[in-house]
């Protein structure tokens, strides 16, 4: 009987998850339960599923984005609640939901019929400081100054800011948020700051870590490779503050992509060779657990792919038993093109939240998988992937040494499988996910064989990649 009850619950959760990820159903839920009492805002239209991710407890989190007035898109965040569990919600202020720049604020609703909590960023129960951080007046008080500020008479007292503008750059419900603050100074200049807030004190650890990494990169590369310089940690807001870094994102569309890939590979090799204390270890088993968590969610939201993913899971696990965990490198764990800023012959690495000790192929495989994703999604020309792949790998070997092809196969395939699951329900991206899984299967079947990308009408044989794999093996 207990097994029967568990199965019924899983089926119910599966249907509920699928409907919450159906954009037409989600728009109906939003209008009926959340927006029905909005008096000063237009009704939401044109809802999209921007992101979704699994919780460690089997729950599902979703970002719904939609149009309100003037065709500006706004987002609300949805978290499913386990049966019998009590929802955690922040109580919004007495005022109606309202728009602040590009952010919708003041929404906090529990929908019993769907067992979901829907909230705006400022009503996140785990980030209670977020609402104040979006307030241009209260956060980063006027007497905030940085180590480079000097008054006109050179006494180092700093300048009081005249005006502050806050912009929410990124938000992960229940975990963290990132902001850009522009401080207009009395003497007319503008200083941009990059800040992160957390549900705990890990921002304090991040400031310390940035200081260590900045010092080592400065010594190892004379600042050719850099990260955002830390300013301070604000205990009141649990906020880590950094100097803003400019530059262009690494993109395959850049005419200098080959040069940029060489720079990205060199930066990664340098990063891997840093000696830092206090890092936790990230293992092959840890990667496997992440894949399993995503597969469990995908089984619920896209059960039609169960057999395909079960096969990939078995193949990936078989490869994991044949390789040795060498956790000697300092790894980034989220190293991919969007995390890199290029400025001439300098490169900046962003987002050090997930740093650990692990195998170098954790980062190499993840970077290659995202590079391949961008290549497929943009229907690049026949030889583009082979050229991109070889440019990055050759440069990494030059600066970082030998790459274990078997370990690379594991982490490259794992990243392809994960990225496919992230994209499978996104509009117009389902075929991309299928292509990534197809390539992962080829890699796991024959790591040194040719890769064929079959995306319905687009089939390309990447024989040069196979030849290059045999060359470096």
C-alpha cells in the first residue's frame, strides 16, 4: 500500500510540474490566483518559462516572465511545496504590487490548489534583505567609499555620493542575488559597484577568497587574468561588494574568437594552478549526483525522454567507474563563455561562488559543452566547431599540460547531458537538447570517434574533431 501511495504522489507531482511548465496553463494560474487583485497594473500576457531548476528535496523552482505595460517583461518566481510541508513566505508591505524600474515587487502568494508559493524577489523569505537592497535610498549609505576614493584636498576621507541607482542583475530564489549600483559623485564622476547578497554569511567568505585569488593572479599573470576586486563585506545586508569590471563577453560571433579562446584557455590553466587553502573537494561522484538530480526532475516534467536519459545515465556511470579522481586543481566549476569578459589582451573571470578542488576536466568539459551549445544554436558553418574545439584544447595543453581524454569524456558528456535537460522544455530549443544528448552518446560510446550532429535538417560530420582527439590521446 505504501508503494502505491508513493506512486500516486509521484504521478500527481509529475502532472503538476508539467502543467506549471506549460506556458498557457501557467498564465491562467497567474491571472486567476495572483494578478486578480492588481488594481494599478495591467494583466500579464505572453508568459514564458525563463528557467527552472530542481531542489535538493525534490521540489521544483521556476521563473515565469511576462509582459505588463509598455511591453516590458517582468518576472515572478514559483516554488512547489511538498505535500504536508508548510510554505515559507514573506509578508509583503501593505501597498499594492508595484513596478520599480525593471522589477515587479510586492508579490507573495501561496496557492493551495497548486501547492506553490509565488513571489517577487523582495518577498523571498530566505533573502529578507533583498527588498532593502533594491531601495536606492537605504542601501550603500551615502558615506560609502572605496579604497581608491580621495577627497579634493587629498586627506583620503572620500566623497559622499549624490545619487544611487540600483539594478538587479541576477537572482536565484532562496539563494543569492546580484546587483549593479551606480554612484554619482559630487564632483561629477560615476562609480559602478558589483554586489552579491546571500542567505547566509558566505559573502564574507567570498570577499576573502577574491582577495586571495586577486593576489595570485596578479603575481602569476601581471593582471592579464583578473577577477572583480573586492571592496568590503556589509554584515547588515550580508552583501559582498566589488569594483565593477568592463569588457565584452566571449562569443563565437566575435571576429577575434580564436584569439579569445586562446586567452580563455590560458586563463583557465592559470586558474587551475593556483594554490588556495580551505576549498572543499568536488569529485566524480558529486558530478554524478547533480546529473541524477536533474534526471529525476526531467523524468517528471518530460517523461517521454525517460528511456533516452536512462541509457545515457547508465553509459555515463559506466565511464565513471573506469577513471581516477585526481582532485589536484583549483576548479571554477561554472567556467563557460558568459563568465568571461575580454578587454584587449586582458581577460576577467566572473562568479567564483562554486570554486573547489577537483579535476581540471570539470572546467574543460563544461566550457566545451557550452561552446558546442552556442555553435549548434547558431547554426554555425561546417568547420566552426572543429576550429573552436582545437583552438581551445591546443592552447590549454600549451599552458596547462596533458589532458586525460577519458576523464574529459566523462565531464564533457555529463555537461552535455545536464545542459540538454536545462533546455529541453524551452521554446525552440528542444532540438538543441536532442543534439547535445546525441553527441554525448557518441562520446560515451566511442570517445575517439567522429562526432555527428543531427539536428533534424542539419547533419554535420565533424571528422576533424575525431582526428584531433586521436592526436592528443
